[in-house]
C-alpha cells in the first residue's frame, strides 16, 4: 500500500514539474539569441574584425527560418547565394557586417529577422611558395607572418636555393608587384626584411 501511494504521489507531481520546466525555459531561452552572440560561437575568428574572403565557408542562421539558413561557400567572385535574396557580397566584409546586410534584405519577407553569420572554415587566408623550398604549395597565413616565417613553415630552403634573390609576387589593384626578399639578411635580424605577408602573396625562391 505504501508503494502504491508513493507511485500515485509521483504521478500527481508530474504536471507541476513539466510546468516548472516550461516556465524555466521561458525565463532563460525562449527569446531569440542575438546575432552577435551567435556569431561569437565561431572558435576561429572574431566576427567584428575578421574580413571574409573567397573560398571561406559561412554558416548563416536565421532564427526560426530554416529555409533561409544553411552553409554557404564564398565564390571566387566574393559572393554567396541565398534563397529569395539572390547574390550577396560577402568578401571584404566582417561576419557582423554581412549579418546586418542579410537582416535588412530579409525584412521584406520576415518580421524582425534575427541573423547570425559564423565562419565555419577559413580558406581565403593563404599564401603560396614555389621554387627551392622543401614543401611547395599553399600555406595558411597567420597574422603578421613574415617571409622568413613562411619559409620555415614550408620546411625551409633546399640546398640549391638562391637566398639573396627571393621575391614576393603580390597583386595590387589588378597589377602584379614584385617585392625582393633577402633570406640571409632576415636571418641576421635585418628589420627591412620583416615584410608583412598578405593573402594571395606568392613567395618565389629561385
């Protein structure tokens, strides 16, 4: 009999537990998350400072609107394509700026849209090394990386490398710029060789 009364007591309390859980959810998580909070979920970039580039992969989330949400690759022309919104320029903007643009566009279709943009993979921040290095090809660019650091990341120079006549090819406003780099001077601490690399630079080691 005692066991039966205990079971009945637990069953009677279940509606009150469920109601308490709903009230707790309403107090803590019923409101839509802010775009800034969602963007901050990215483990790799700062949504307010990182500049999106071609080949990056973006996750766009529109609160309670799965048809507008998804993962979008940034095309070589710097744009992404979204349902009903068409092509949107992403490259050259921060995730915060892009989410603001998408929010404004969605107001034609959704009342008070809440949009977050998260960079899922950083593919645009690359440089390239060719010639007499141990590992040719693309290398991920880190903030403030110099040619000396890039060469080190590529496994160093081969024994045939011309250390004094290395150069960097950089595209500037549709034109190609050639920047000389002296590996021997850089090893000696010559500050003139501390060139800050930019995405798309190609280090040529003859």
